[in-house]
């Protein structure tokens, strides 16, 4: 089966991530998701980008929150989620992108201004 990288901001899309993770695992795919990372000396961004490079497919979930922007070694000030997506494109990975419907009910606390 495929090795799939699951990308999104975390807190706002946690339940959606869990549902997708379970569905992909039920289909016996190997799913790489940051909530299953363990503590290491490696910078989180480096680990994420390394995992994107090693996957067969990138799945991105996007809503109204841009996400965490690392301050170190990030001159363009992009979020980790955007950097993951850009790496998938750069590596010519097949991508599946899912966007929250603009009419969906969504908590304002998860919406960037």
C-alpha cells in the first residue's frame, strides 16, 4: 500500500485528521502524521519535510488557520503546513487537497484575521 503524508494545521482540524487517518489505515496505507512523532533532536520542520520527501502521496487539509511559522531558518516566514505542501510540489508528489467549505460552520477562534 501507499505511504501517505497527512498535512494540516493541527488544533483546528484535529477531528478531521483523525477521521482521515483512520480511513487510510483501514485501507492498510502507511500514514505519516505529526501527532505520531516522538521527541528527537531533529527540528520538527526538518522532520516534516523529510517525511514529505519519503512519501508516495501528500494529503493536505486546509481551513481558516494558517498555522505555526518557525522563526529559525525560515526567511520567507511560511507556516510549516505551507512548507510541507511546497515540498510535495517541488518533489512532484501526487497531492490530494481538501478545503473547508466556505459556508461551513467554523469556530471564530480557529479563523485567522
